[in-house]
C-alpha cells in the first residue's frame, strides 16, 4: 500500500511530479514559466534538517500561477524509530543503559549508530559525540518516512508550518526561524519531537500539540507530551519532563499556563514568554534541576506555588523578567535554591518559603533589580549551622523589602533608591549589613541580631544605623510644622527606630538646622516608648530656647541613673509645654548595652 499523507497525497504522486532544483525553480518563477496545477518536487530549506548527506527537505507543491506556488503542499520527512516499550523510548540517555557497538539510538531528531560500545555524551540537544556515535543518513531502514502537510514560503525558502497525522501542528514564521536558528541552531519545526507516536491511550509519546510561532523544543523529551497548544488561552499542563529533557523557548500568550509538570534532573522551565494573565505554577522541580529561569512575564502574569525539591547553584527562580503587576510568589524552595537576578517592574517577589538544608547550600533572594516593585513576606530559613542565607545584593528603585522572616539570614549589600524601604521584617539570629540607601530602614522586630552598616550612605529625613554587639547609633532629621505629629504638644512622627532589650541612652546630639519657633516655652522629650519618654532629653535638657541658643547640643548621659529597655522598644519623641510651629533639627542618638 502506498504511504499517504493527511491530505491523501501518496508517494506514487511523487513519482509523477516534475522534479526541479531550487535554482531551476527560481528560473521558472522569474520567467513566469511555471505550469499552473502542476505538482513540483523540490529540495528546499537547507537549514531545517541535515543528515550528513543532504541538508535539503523534499517537498511536493503545485504551481498556483505561472510565477507563484501554492502555500500548502507536502513534505517528505524521516523520523527516528522510537521504541515505545523502552522506558527511554529508544532515546539516548547517559545513565542506566548499556550500549554495545552497533546499537542504534535516537537523539536530536536523528538516528545514531554506536561505534565503540561506550555510552558517550551529548554535544548539544541535537548531536552526540563523534568518537562514540555516527549519525545515520535518512533511509527507510533506520527511519520512518512520513508525508506531512506543510506551508512553504517561497520568498524566504522556509517551511513555515508542518502538520503530521497524529495531531501535531507547528507554525514557525521565517523571521522566527532565522532568530532561533541563529541563536540556538534549531527552529521550532526541527526541534519538535516528530514521529514519537503513542501505542495506546495515555501511553508515552508526542501528539496533539499545537505550537504557533513559538519554540516548544521537544526533540528529546521522555514521557507524555500531548494536547498542548501555545497561543492565546493556552496551557502546558501535567507533563513529565525526565532527565536531560528540556521545555524551553516557548511563547505562551494571553492567559496561558505551564503547570502541574514534573521536571527532572538537568531539566527546567526556561526561556518562556508569558503575556496577559499567564502563569508558571504548581510545578515540581527535582534534584539538580535547572529551575525556572530566563522567562519573561508581562501584564499580571505569575510564577507561583512551584516546589523545588533540591537543587544546585543553577536552580531556583533566576534571571526572569516580570513587568506590569506580575509576581513570583508562594513557591517552596529548598537546598541552594535562589531567587536570583530577576528584573521586576511594578511587580512583586512575595510569600516564598526558602530553606538551606545542607551545609554550604544557602537560599538567597539575590541580585534582583526592582523598579516600583516589592520583595515582601518571604520566609528564609537557615537550618544548618554556619549557613547565612538571605536578601542580598538587590537594587531597588521606588520599591521595598517588607514582612520578611529570616531564621537566621542576612539583609546585605542592597542598593535602595528613591522612595524605597526596608520595613516590618522579623530577624532571628540574623544580620543587616552594608545597605546603600536613600530610603527608609524601619519597623524591624529584632532578636539576637547584628547590625553592621559600615558602608551606609546617609541622607536627610532618613533612619540609618550603625551598630556592633554593644552599641547602636541612629541619625534622623525632623522639620516641624505645628500640626499633629509635626510640632503640636504630644508625640512627634519619626522613623521607627528599635531599642533592643538591655540597651540604654548613652549620648544624644541635637543640631538645630533651622531656628525652632515655639508658641510659648516648649521642650522636647526624647526617650523609649515604654520605659521612659525622657530618658534621653527632658524638660531642661530638651528646652527649645536653649537648643536654639546652643545650635549644637551634646548630652553625655553615662551609666549612672540610666534606664534600660525591658522589652524590645522604639525611640520616642514628643513636644511638651507648647507647640513648635516651624524649624528643623537633626538628632543623633547613641544607645549602649552593658555586656
């Protein structure tokens, strides 16, 4: 029986076709001497496949006019003979398989013959090493021959669509082909795993996938890869991507999801484009996975609820770009998993749980760039002695760190600009160090903490701090306007500056930057919120008139008669006696602790 394509074209028709080379075809088109309705047989698109003997793909296509071909035709394609009973489906694998000289295996869309009896190695996603493996040329002995429907774009000499008999359709424009071929040596059509036909319902294989001008990259996947469509409202759901497989370079648009996938060793969810409410979620990434990285998410897209069982330095959520209310959230990450070098605009990294579960394997939120964005409510656990994971080396503009729980961990070497903040975080046995900031650092719940702000950049109207184990220094400025919280009698609004348990006021310096104007005899009380409102300045030492006269006033309080913080507190400032209607001061408070 003749082999038929899905449009009832068979190989007998190929025998009666007019065979021309691509150069001869160009002459026929230029001279308008094509015969309308005639079936032509041509070798085209040299970049698509190359078996080592020929790099041309034979197509059958009819002339529409004297100088134009029809768009749709058929291609003669050779696909590897996959072995469905084999757990690896006849696909080369580096472990668990013993190869003998003369054994054949599939890799990169080609069949290979073993030369040495050694397992060898994969040079890349489409090539095995030449020492141990030889690529087999296209013959019906080693390959299955298929006649698939194609679209051929004559102007670019590109096959831009291929559709097989088991429901797979891949569209790839010539522009996309050029970009992918230049960057990765593959196109969406040549990278797709054609010919891996399932032997029964729900068995392994690649079928019923619809790929529209994207990059599925499925040549060496193992498992069930079926019923996927990457376009508007699309999904890549419930797939098993086994060891050495890839799910990469996809364009996932308009409410699309990549979810509920199991990603094995040396695999990942990488280089995807997600637009408009799209998600990468609820995936499980196994030991030594490459993680979720190099993805671009736009317009309220998310990476959420993924579980990273274990990893290497390459694992985690890495080098992704999120824009317009997108988020990385609610992921569970263990063993050296990181949220690393992501770029967020108007987006968030929040509610992730990260743990270090082996000595020297730390969990980090590291070197991310945020603009009008936030890193908040993440929990970072350092469960092994000597580990110090944390939030480090990030750059924030108009953004904030908040609500983090670090046990133990570090917030360090971050660059905060504009209206950025570090606030409301809980630290246990943790470190804050080397913040470069033009913003607020406030609202911490600290327990057994260490502050090391040795490289801090100070700015007015800011809370900045410098500390070692037994001392803590705060610098802040205040402009008075006479209103509630800003100069009227009562509490004055200032940054939230913690006073740890056991610390007392050792020294206070007040500099009058702009002369203070009072409605009557006013004074400042400066102290601790619970143990004493005037433990630093009181009715006499904080007298507004005296402060104006001195311009710079320094009080050494010493250790006699001091009041220590009985619980974690904050610095408190109030105006007593009368209101202060204008003026500005800078205050330096030094706290000390007796060991």
